[in-house]
C-alpha cells in the first residue's frame, strides 16, 4: 500500500495541529489504518531527510521490501510514517 499525496498532506496537518507527536501518531493510526505510524527520537533520524517539517517536528516516509525498512521521499514508494520531535 503506497501513501497518496492527500494522505501525506493530511499527516502533515495532523502533525502540526496535534498537542504532541505521540498524539499525532495515535490520530494517524486511527485515521489511516492499516498504514504504519511510529514515533522515534530525532537523534535516530538525524542523517535522514524528512518529507516534511512542522515547527520542531518532522515526518519521514518509510518503504519496505518486506524485510528491511528504508527512508524515502517518494510517497508512492512509502507504506509508513515516522514522526519525530527535536
């Protein structure tokens, strides 16, 4: 399942409006099931390029080959979101 540009736009909006990154993740899990959404420490993603930034928060797109996960900037290749807060 790939992420649409509409889903990406919605995720960025939710990330910006939520009280916390964890609250944003919970909302996205509910709204966009079965997409995967996880929260990581910004340090863990420090060498990666986010798909979007909202203030001190970032959203990364993740793709998988069924075994390994990698960061992508292409929504069509992504099947998960990673959220961080600096």
